C-alpha cells in the first residue's frame, strides 16, 4: 500500500553511552520552547539540552552531550520520569536526530515514551540499582560499548548485563516494525466508520 | 457492570484491537495549532493521504501569537511562517481555522470549551499536553505528539493503551482566597510529578462538584503536571448549563437528547477505581511553587524544605531546585521579591480568573519595580472582560493589557523573562528556562495571588489583603 508498511524492525541497539543525572528532566530542558519555532524538525539536534549545556560550560564543566568523546553515543542512560512536561515530539526528535537509538531509564513520562515509540526510539526501563551500575560503567569509560537487546530483554556492556522492560505493546511494535502505525489505522476503515456512526455527537444528536 | 467514565468513553470509541495489543481509538474532536502540526501535514502530503474527517478538526493560532502589535506579517519571520503554514494547511484540507481576524482566536484549550466544541463523552486530542483541560466536561482528552497528529489527521483514530483510573476526592469547602489552582498544586505536591503516570485522574467530591466549569478546567489542565495524561470531572448540571447556547453545542430538542446521553457517561456510583485518594479542602492554603517542577510547592505561610530532611533521590532534586532558584532551605516563601507578574495561560486565563485578579488589583498600583501583564486566554475572554471594565482596572493599576495567546507561559512570542528575573505566574510550569530566559525563574500561583504579588512587589498571602 504505502511506505508505512515497509517495516523497520528494531531489535537491538549497539554503541557507546551518554548518562544524564537527576530525575524529572523535562521537555523544556531537552529542547527549549524557543527552538520549536520552526515548520520542520530539521536541525533540532543542534539545540538538544542547549541551556543545560551552556549552564555546564559557565560552571567550567561540560554537559555529557558536549563531551567530544561521547559524540557518537547511541545509548542514553537517564533517571526517573524522564521527558515530563510537554507533548512536543521535538524532544524525542532532537534526541534521535543526535544519533541516540535507545534510552534506558528508571521511568519515563508517558507522552514522551509514546512519542519516542512513534519515531522508533525505544525507551526501556531498568531498576534503579542496575541503572546506577550501568551509569558507573558508562561514566568511567566513554569508549565502552553498550547494547540494548529488546528481544532478550537485556541491556549492558562487556562486564555487565541487566534486565530491562518495556510495555509489551511497545516491544511488539518495535520488534515487528509496526511502530509506524498509520497504515494499520487505515486498514479496516469500515470498522472505524461503524464506530463513528454509533456516536450520537457525530450526528449532532439528531433523532 | 458498573463502569467509570473513562471505561465508558473508551469502549464507545474503541474500533479494534491492534496486533501489538493497543486499541485503535476513534477521536471525536481534534484541535490543532501552529507549533505541533506543520510537520504532521507535511508527512500527510508526503504519503499522499487526505485529512479523513476534516469537519471534526478545528484550528487556531496561540503559541507564537504576539500579544502586542498583531499586524501581519508579524515582525518575527518564523512566527509569520508558522501562521502561514497553518493557514495554507487548513485551507487545503477544509479545516475551520479561528484566526486573529475571526474574533474567536485564543488558546486552543480556552476556545474549545468556549465555542461549545468540547462536550461530554467525546475523545479529544490535540498536539499539546494541556489537552487534559477538556476533561473538565467529562471528556477523555489527552495530548499527543506530532506523529500522532498525523495519524489523527489521516485516520481520525489513534493507537492507544488504556489507562488505570485514580479517583481523587476533594472533600469539604475551600476557604476564602483559596482557589482551584491551589487545589491542583496541592494534589500534585501530594502525589508527586510522576504519581499519575499510567493513570487518568478522576476529580470528584463536594469541592469539585461545587466548582464552576472554569475552576474544573484549571484542575484538569494541570493533570499532566502530576504525570496523568488524562484528568476529568463527571458531567453534571454545571456542565450542561455551561454548554447550553454555545455555538457548536446542540440546541433545542437535540440539546435535551444530548443531555440524556451525557448523563449516562458519568462514572457509575458503584464503579471500581484502580486507586482512591482523599484530599481535605479545608487543609489547603494559597499555594506557591518554589522549585523547578510543579510538585515543589508550599503553602504561602510555609518555609522552603531542607534537602537534608528529604529522602533518597528527592534530596538532590531539592538541592538542585534551591540552587537554581537562588533560595535557601528554611526561608519563608512569603516576602520573596518578584520582578514580573504574569496573569494568563490555558490554566488561568479565563474570565473568572481575570475577575478574581481584578478584585485584588482594583484601586491599587503595581509595585514600581514589577513588570506586570494580563494576557486573556481568548479574544472572547478579552472582549467580555472589557465589557466589564476589567481592562481599565488592570491598566489603571499599571498592568499591560494584552491580546490573547499563550504568551509568557512558554515565551514562544516576544513576551519573556530576561536574565534571572523572578516571575509570579498563573501558568502551569516552572521548569528551568520555561518562560524564555534560560536562567529565568517562575513561581506558580493562583491569579489572585499573582495580582497580590504584583501590588506588594513580593509574594504575599492574598487572604491578608483587605
């Protein structure tokens, strides 16, 4: 039918990691609203965590996303309630366009992880202690290769493997490549129309 | 079997179970604005799809609209480009657009209810997390991302997983000077900013039942700040009275039929909720946030928490917030000097909000060091306020009286904080950088409290104002 059915299965992500400390990192920090002034998603990655990066520089440090050694990272390790706040898809778009292909966290805000799924960016959860161990490894060595294996339900690096979870619907969508669902939604339109016909407000409550 | 409103609406809009276990859900009302839609329309064009049900989608411009000079083309070229993209897309697909010349333009969550588009029993989506506002009418309303906007445009449906339902009962009566904003800030403070993840919040109890629709909208609006994508109130006579006579609401016999159906949508008395929480209204004080998320709040008479007495990961959160805000543990929130006062937003930019703020402001002057502005939620809120003379009350006190839009809630237009400015704000988010300056600071509070702070030049208890 259309390219929506040209599936792209996502089973495993391999690459080095970036870690972010702290819980409740909100969408305004991921991509400040002033960069939403655009009619495309192009170039959003250049403004990813821009204000946090500047704040770190002003303190004489470097934000993880500014560290040259982590430029090619594929895995992002975060805390709890990552992506809270706005429904802006610009947030996962900026992360994905920066090259990140999987996010591991203690928990995610719902709209954020849903938006990430829609663009094929898996958000998987791990328990806080396991996350701390992963974080320690990643911080110690920027070159350490990490993996996120959705089929096996595991993530880790050379010396460490921890269990990960993600909602079964998301796992299934990523493994089968059905995360771009528009084609599916158009498949059985007679069923859609029959639901619409049963909703009294669709007919203006006509008798 | 007894059901909650959530389950009833979900079941009536469920088309089928998708292969991954999600539900294909029909969307009864789709609202669109200029920030999260252009990429969705582009994607639609790229795939050669039409807008499936254009008469169930309505658009307006709100986020980037300048609230001062509004002549086209806008001075900000990108704001102009985004507005033009929306105009072109709406024209191409036959989508009604409430633009600046319509008299109906405003924040999408203010105009939906105002026009009677928002009705009980509907599923309502918009590319904006504060879509939960519409749940005040007993609708199942939630924010979606741009790829989902594309899905709704293409199919009028979405792939969704169901939520659990937490009933939050607010008992008793609010004291004078305590508002809906204080109730929702208290709920978020109590349950946490991620407490609602995976849940829809059903707000119930005497306090909620006594509230006007405007107040219920304030409550439902901030559900997402507590992590709950959906918040709702069961529809009742207050809801029906509000809707009667609105432009897109049914009229005559159809209204009577609608009301009968709307009544059946409310949660059954003997329904089962996944969780239940009770909040005592009498314990709620005017509430002010002191940190960098909406769960970090205290009563106006209280002092700021000490990270050393906070537990676990909360400790670093408290430290980080105090440091960013430039506050000390143990300091009282009252007496905090402010630089800017902002009254507006989808949380508190409706007529009743402006009336409450004007009551505080009348005959007073804004403190000399404070920059104060009122941004009505919609053109119709603005004109209704002007008919009551509220604009004069605000102007005489030294407030700027602006045109409708999202404005300084997220500063995508020229209204923004500068440098480290501290803003008393009736909006919904106090995230770092939210109001346009990366180092700017926000204290969330009710519109009456913002008005009182503007006059005093610092945070004060509105109940102490004669």
